[in-house]
C-alpha cells in the first residue's frame, strides 16, 4: 500500500494494530476521521488519552474504575457477602446487563492457559483468597467461560480456598460448553447466575 504522506501512513499503521482491523479497514477509518470536524477527532483523541492515563483498576475487585474503588464495590446496596469471579471486565458488563445479580465481583484478568504462557501467578488469585480471609465473603460464584481453561482455573481457585469458611458455586450450564461468557444472551446468563449450583457438584458430574 503506497502512501503519499508519512503522517497518513503512520496513522493507518497505528489503527491497524487494533484487533480485527486490517490495513484496508484502517485506511478507511483514518480517511473517515480526516473528513470529520476537527473537534470531533480531538474529542476522540482526548478520550483515548484520558482512558490510557486516568483509568484505574478497583483496588478491591480489579474492575475498571474512575476512582480507587469502583461504584459496585462502593455501593451499600450490593450484597458484600457474595463475590462472582470472572475473567475480565467484559464479563462484569455482561452480567450487570442481566440485572439479576446484586453481589460483588472479582476480575481475575484472564484464565490459566499453559499454551498461552498464562499461569496462576499471572492472575489475581491471591487477592481473591485475601478477600475471603479478611472480608465478609460467604459465597464465591465461579462465572468463567465453560472451556477447558475456565474449568482449570475454577478448580485451581477451589483448591486455593481450601478450608476457608466460604461456600463455592458455579453458574448453571445454560451456557454451552466452549462458549465465551460475554457472548451469551442476557436471559440465559441471568438464569445461569440465579440457578447456580455448588461447585463440588459440578466437579463430580
């Protein structure tokens, strides 16, 4: 792809680094931005800069937040004895959209995947164990995607919780095996949360 401008070429290159965006799509997006009012492009640039420099991660659950503690953890209307363990922030959004869950979350930041070089030490597991030890948590809900990696991560955390005084459950398998949680429809996902089963039962079945 030949460019008459190094500035345009660099803009296309940077946009093409986004997942699912090839060079041709990147060029189309960049040319679209060129045709927009300057203030609109500036607003986009500022939003991305603010996100990169000012966005925080909740010190309690690791969800994205504008402050040290996210709105969910800071809310007095949530059940602080109930913690739903998810892979990333997209899963928090998916479950929140169901309006069926009123507890807190714990975002692991991934799942155990030796093929991708991701081990337990790369996840926020130790902080979850500390929450169970130090907070008023009574139940942990495993809500990872029903894949081999998700099941492996669930089992690892289950073992780490050991003899701590907390019950564990997992979302009902209304979610098809192998599916990613974020792509489940809201009704199915909501029912899976409400109809969760003891984790030990899921391991034996």
